């Protein structure tokens, strides 16, 4: 073989060797992006692209998956890379012993919405965060529930296939670890809504609030809350057993013969005016010193109280979107602002009139808010007092 053929052979060998040693080069495609729309959650966006919330949060370095804002640009990772298939176990799990007790059925827990429920009160019943439940159910508006709606409770497991409200033991039911006496003596039956000891009890009905229960027994709701160690009046739920004190530690203004408090002293100035009495949770409308209408309302919670003082209605809207930390309320009707962000408005997300529920505004039944909206002009004086 001459030198020319030898050089060709060496060149061919080098080309083949080099080709075998080089690994295929793959271009990593950039993930697509998505702009968050008003009211959307990370859960719904992840569901749209076939991702888990954790995978989407990790791709965008989000430490709190419950907090995203409209207009935020998210990177959408590749679904296959973000959600790898779980690896098969190396060895099959050992068989359970023949006499082993089978584990309980870990069926998902669903809760049926009752009248007066809010997502916050449901979350408190199960010791969860409201946003976690909203995410698990793909709720773009966590404040819009309807009676009979089935709500998935994430992380909760029940022995059976259907979910129920957390059970409340009857007042005379023994503790689970307590054995009944060997020879129990018959006891006389306690009258309805009473206990064998002092005081009375009341079983909360769907949609009832502390204020309504207080009016039933002639006891102010703060007294009932104190007797039952209730710090937040929104945490009561249907089936809960409340102790009703025999006397009122926080008496309110005496009611008139028709059950409505007589209200504050009427204004002496002519024209229309509105008075809000916080301890009564009631709004009074006056015209030329005469009371023309009053309504039970819900004002600000202790952490977000309604402002007190003298103001005037300065702007009115037939409908408005209201958003803030932990709430998103589209289409709030018949809104009248009297000081900065404080307003009278209709309310479709609860009916717990008579005790604080709001972030500072005066929540009103929608039909009453409509009446006040049509009656009061811009400039109508507003007085808010305790």
C-alpha cells in the first residue's frame, strides 16, 4: 500500500472514531410565558398547562403559591420535565399479615355548603387556610358560594366515602375514653335547650349568627361569645353547641315593643342624615329629624373596625369590583363611599346580619342598600358612633 492510500485509511478511521465519541447535542427549548389575569390562582394556571402547583411555583421561584398578582408574568415549564413519572419501587411491599387490621378508607373529604357559610368559616372548621381550599377547588372567586355546593377539603381524610361537618358531641355525651358507671341510676331528662348544670344550651342552626341567637334569648352576642371562649364570631357553625348565660354581662340599649332598639337621639338639623350605631350593628336613616328607616347590618371586624366620626357621602356606584388581602368581590352592588375606602354597600356573600363581618365597610342586605342608595344624595351627612 502506498503512502497516499495509507493516509486515506487513517483519515477515515479518525472520522468514524470522532463521530462515535460525540454525544448528540440537544437544544433546550425555552419555556413559554403566561400573564396572570385578575382573579386567577396558581392552581388554575397549573391545571390549564397540566402542571402541579409546586412545579409551577418552583419554575418561577414563588415561595408563597397563594400569592400571585394580576399582570405577573409566569414561566411555564415543560410538563414532562416538571412532572416526571414516579419511579417504580425496587421491591414489592411486603404482604400484610393475615390478621392485620385493614387501613381505613382514605376517601377525600367533601363539605356541603350550608346557609350562611363563608369559605373562611369552612376553613376554620377544618383548621385550614381559606386559600388552600379555594386552590383545591379551582375557585377564581372564593367569596361566591351557594347552598348545597360540594367543597373538597384538601388534606383531610374520612373513614367513609362521604364527608360531614366536624362532629360536635352532645352536651351529655361521655368522652370517648370514659366508661359508664357499672350501675347507672336513671336521671331525669333535662328540659330542651338546658344543661344539667347552670345555664342553657343552644344548638346552632344553618345560617344562624351570634347576634340572632342573642336576640332569641335576650342576651347580647358578646356575652354569649365570652361564655363560650369565642374570639371571632364568624367561627360558629351549624351543629355547634353554645352555652347561653342566665344574665347579660354586656347589656345593650333596651329594645322597643317591636324588637327594634330605639336608636340614638334624632338629629336636630333639617334634611336627610344617616347614623350608624356600631354596638347595635344597625343603620338609621332620618329626614328632618324623623326616623324613616332602620336596618340590621354588619360592620367591621375587631381587626378592621369601621371608622367613627362625622362624614358625608362623596361618591356613588351602582356596582363595583372590591379586592383586598384574602378577598375578591366582583359586582358589589349599590356602593356609597362616605370616608376614603369606607362605604355602605349591598352584600351577596353572607347573611349574618347583626354582628361584625367586614373589612371596615357597612355590609347591608342588598335590597336595603338599594333603598339607601336611591334615598341618599351625594353630600348626605353620615355619623358613625359606638
